[in-house]
């Protein structure tokens, strides 16, 4: 099968298409023919690597444990192990690949009953395309985890910093679903997008310093890990909560499968939708990574895998 591999750390150009061995499912695994994956920030960090901790996980001098990146995907079950009962060949699924990555390929094997670490597979929402569904697991699960941790109540005032990114676009929609009064913070180019997602108020941070406003909130969510905790604290009501995407989004493994099912149900209910900025074919993975690294993407950047075969 074809896969995107990298044999050294560095810029997007280290990513190369090669032929590798097609995986065979273990008794408790499903073999998925991947239709779409994404250029996720986690893939970018592992490729560079940044932070340095990635080297301790994947090899100090060059990638050893994870030769194929790709954190999230959507595709079709091609085969199942003999112990699998939840899925069958032909099922349309979306999945989180876990810490083993591996979605930058034509095929992947993932456990039927997985965890956020080892990978999670769920039936795809019926109202999404493969490209849309591939963009859900990472940012969607993170936003849902944060919203559940915040325990938002109807009528509460919520500020979402980085409202136009992957996590931010999901968080805006989920906060509205839970009945909050939502203020989104983004650049001027993304104001209309954030407003279209349901934000009651949108602040263009390039023109207005929201940190000096008198407005205070029940929840301040930093969806891009760029807001200083001391700054966020000044924006909170007494008893308010501050959540940071890097520090507060870890969910335990048992909750992962439930979160994926919840995302599917919410999407099919029409509570929220993925935002896809651009779709690149697999052969343009380098260009996709370059675009994400510029730091101006709206929502998610998707990689179409199946089209490379057609």
C-alpha cells in the first residue's frame, strides 16, 4: 500500500510517499481502507519535532517508533478479526488513530474496543462525507471534553479564544448547544465564519484588545494555548473557570469511546458541524503541512487519500 513516511525530523519536505506492507488485522482489530485523514497539529509537532519531548517518545535522533503520521481518519471497513462483533466489512467509520498514529496511509488496523491511546473507531455520522468525518475526532473530542469539564449552564457567558481553529470552531457550536452566550475571539478574516457558527459576539483581536474590556465571563476557554493564565483570570467572574486546550483536554481512556459516540449523535442531531478549510490530495501532503504551519487555517485541513487511488 502507499503511505506517507518520514525517516528524519524536519520541515514538511521530509514527508515522502512510499510503498509499505499492508497491515493484517489481529483477532480484535478492524482493517480500515482510509478515504481521508487530516493535517493535524499533532502531526506537525511530531514531524518537527516540537516540543523536544516528541524525541523521547519517537526517537532522539530520528523517528523510530512512529514511521507514519496521521492522527484522525474516516474510511470503510475492509475486513475484521475473528473476535470482532461491532463492525463488519463495508461499514463507514471515523476514527482516532491514537498515539500510534498511522493514518497517512491507504490502510490501518485499529482495535474494535479501543482507547484514546490505542485508537478509537466508531460508525460514521450518516450526514457527513468522508472528508468531513475525518476532521471530527481530534478537535471534536477535545472540544467536547472541555465543554463537559466546564459544565456549562444555559445563560452563562463564555469567551472562546482562538474561535476559528479546529478546537475553537467545535467549542463555539457546542457552547451554543448547551445554551451559553458565546463570545468568539479570532482575526478579522474569520469573523464571519465564527458568527456563522452561532457566536453571539465576535471580537477581532487585531483591532480590539479584549483583555482590557470590562466584560467578564463564567468561562474563558483558550482553544489555541496562547492566552496567559494571569490574563484569563482577569476576565473571569467570581467562581468562573479558565480552561486551556493543552492543560485541560486530556480525557481518560474509558471516556474516549463514549465521546466518539456522543460526537456522532450530536452531529446527526445537527448540533454542530466540522469546518473544513481546504482538502489536499495525498500527493500534496507537503503543501498541506506548509499551510497548517502558517497558522491561519480555518477549522481543519483534510487530506484525501482515496482519490490518490482513482
